[in-house]
């Protein structure tokens, strides 16, 4: 606290100074300003200061009481969280082993199951036949059918639907592509052995399954077989299949049947084809 005493002299002043000294004892932080005191009073004030232990803390002239009692607020605690970098997960990739492609098939013939033969040759040679006893006939009544494993049929690649007028529909065509007997006779014997045929070869035809007049290959073993007679009383190798061959040639050359359909019909089952198309 502050006490301002203006001394004019006399006993009043001494009493006032006694009050000042008492105040100093009660509040060592009391501020006495503008006081002209005697030396004895100074000693009194000094003793008072010693008695109180000098516990007064002086404040700046600019500090307010509030400022002297203010407690600094603790610094705000800042928590820094480091965000982990985004995790990038590579998309799951399923690798499927490529399925092996099937081996390329041979170029399909014009009719299913029929082979493509080498075609006419300038000079024919005897062709090897299936192993003896490896081929077996199938009979529909008395009509024989060849073994499709041994004789599936084969066509001449030089005969197509586009050129039938200059090939199979041209008179005398078959004689220009037929192999000589010097080649076909030994082949016929070997074919008979393959089929196990033991009858007379004079009445058994060495037959082109797909006939020359329908674009059959002239000397491919896949198109030739020993055909037993379909007539038990036969005296020659003429047979019902020959009639079907003439009829199909007529239908193809007149535009009533395509070449491929005729080839497939006779190679697949000539007996069924005969029942469908008849013969001449």
C-alpha cells in the first residue's frame, strides 16, 4: 500500500511517523513516497524491514495487480501424427497357362472322311497296300462295303466343281487318267490279301471307291479295294455299284447334284446311296 505524509513539523508529525513505522511492520511491501524522515525514523524502518525478512517483491511500475498474480497457462500440447504413406496393393493378377492349340489338321477334303490323293501321274507305280488280313468287309445283304479304315476313299485334286465340264463330264476323260494293268494287277492281288478275299479275282473288281467319273483319285490305295461280286452267280465283275456310279455322274453333270455331295454319298455307304438315287 502507499501512504503519503506531508510533514509540517511538530508532534503530529512524529505520531504520523509512528503510524508509518507500524504499517511497515504489518506490510513490508508498503510503499512510502515523498517522506522526509529523521534519521531515527530511518533506523526504525530499517529494523522493521529486517524483522519481516524482506519478503517483499517489487513490481514494475507498469505491472497491474492482476499481472503480478497471473499464472502462465501451460503451453498447449500439440500432438503430431504422421500419416503413413498410402499402401498401394498391386492388383492381383491371375496367370493362366495357355491352353496348347491342337495340332493343325490336314486340309479337309471336299467331302468328310475322304482323303485327297496325289492325282493323275505321268507314270504310275505300284502302290503298297494294307497289311494282309487287316481289312474287313461289311455286307448289307449280298452287297459288300469296304473297311473305312483301309479304304475311306480319295479324290483327285485336279477335279473340282468348277471344271467338271472339261473333266468328268467330258467323254473319254476316264481313259486319260486310268493306271495301266501292269500297275493295278499286282495292287489287286495285295488288296485281296489285305481283305482276306479268297474268291476268284476274275469276278472281283479292283474298284475305285470314289469312281473316276466322280473325280476319284486314280491310284491312291485309300481309294482302291477288291470288291467281291454282289451276285453269287456272277460271271464277270460287273455289279450294282457300277449302276450307281453312272447315275451319280449323270446327276452331277446335269447340275442336279453337286460333285461333293455325290462323292460323299458313294464313299460313305454306296448301298444307301443306291437306295436314295437309284442306278442306270
